């Protein structure tokens, strides 16, 4: 099922195929529709390229190429805005549309631009578990600019609440531009008190900011922006964000986690700090990843379809290093 050449706007619960759904399955969907969640005073709700808010259910083989826009305090994701209440599974999904949160609209000029992710904006504490597998974000992400506060921003997931999460065999190649802090190439902030498992995931999108203190002082990491609590287990995770950004919180560390709280149990994690070593490709499972004709790795599910061979590689430096 496809939805094209349209624009959908509302205040809360906005998505191309559903604004609000409970225990539902969404499969084989395509949209290039622009979706926007903004009230007249600038506040916003949940907005996703496919679904706005999902209270338990599955998204599989879904593609969004349309832009996603939220106002302040909104939760915006390229595929799903918010996951809550019961288990949510996302597999074989691709977003190439831009995902943004704007600082001011209408009569209210508050600058809070929060919870923005290339695939999922926010995982709420009411959800029982999140699983993301074989997914890809190639859409650019913008949350806050100039003096705006852009927080909890991730290439795949903006915010992980008090819920177990599994993220595996997934790629972010979208560039991230933010206004404040808690920004990660894969996850913006983890605040769950439970376990987040990240397996064979890559970030190759750059991270930049307008903040006066610069990107390295604002809890920005090529994999994770900030880990408040809980345990993170990373296996064969590769992070590249340019600008000398370390794995987490702007720190060059062997852990995902900024050292202020619980570090991850890292079986194998690599901070490539702007220089990609082709030997790292050996860490990727042959059945889960395919190298395109330009040697760019993508989840194999997209190579099998044959539809995404020409998706642009935004990070030219990364591509040339492969």
C-alpha cells in the first residue's frame, strides 16, 4: 500500500497511515507524504512517517521518504513517533525523509525541541520491550538551531525510556544537526534502568551543532549521546560522526556511557574518530550485511530488494575510507 504526493498535518498523533494505533501490525507500506504535528501555539504531539503513536505492535517492510516535522516538545520519528504500552517490533524499515523539530511557531517562542530519531522518536517507559532489526535511516535530522534547545536526538532512536531495548543489524547514515545536547549517532539518551543491547549497528552520519561550546562539549557521541542509568551491552558496534567525536558524550572512551553512571559491557566496540579502517568490515555478519558496488555496507534485506542500491551516501569521507 502506498501513499504519495500528499501532506498530513495535525496537533497530536500524526502519521501517514495511522496517527494512533494499539496492538496493530503495519507491513509493506510506502509513503512519500509530508507529515507535521504542530498546534497553533507551537506545541506538538507524536508524529511519524508511518505511524504517530503505537501502543504495542509491529512495523515491518515499511519505507518513508516524506519529511517529518514536529513543533516543540513533540516526538518525531522517520517511521514511528512514539512506542508505548506493550512490546513494539520494527524490522526491515527504511527512512530517507528528513526528520525535524522546530523551535518557535505561532505566538509562543519556547525553544524546546526534544525526542527526535531517524526511525523512532521516543520509547516510553510504559512499553514492555522495543526490538529494532535490519533497519536503516538515511534521512537528515535537525532538532533546534541557533539558541534552540535540541535534546534527545538519535540517528535511530531519540530517547529510550524505562524499557528493555534490542537494536540489531541497523544503520544510520543520516547527518544530525542539533542545538543543545544528548545527541547520538544511534541513540540520543538511555534512561531505562534496564538493559539495552546493541548488536552490529553502524553510525556513519556526521554530527554538527550551532552551540557556542561546540559539539564535543554537549554530550554528543558517535554511538550514544548520554546514558543516565541502566546497562548497555554493545557487540560489534561502529561509530563515525566526524569532528573528532568519541563514542559517547563527546568522550573518547572504551565504553558507551560518559563515565558518570553505569558504563556498558562492551564485547567489541570501535570508535573510529573520523578514520574508518576497512578491516573493521570483518566484524559484520555476512548474512546480515551486504556491500554495495561502492563498498558501502547496508543491511542485506535492502540489497535483496534491489531498490536501494543508489541511495545517496551523504558522508563522502566515510565512503572514500571504506
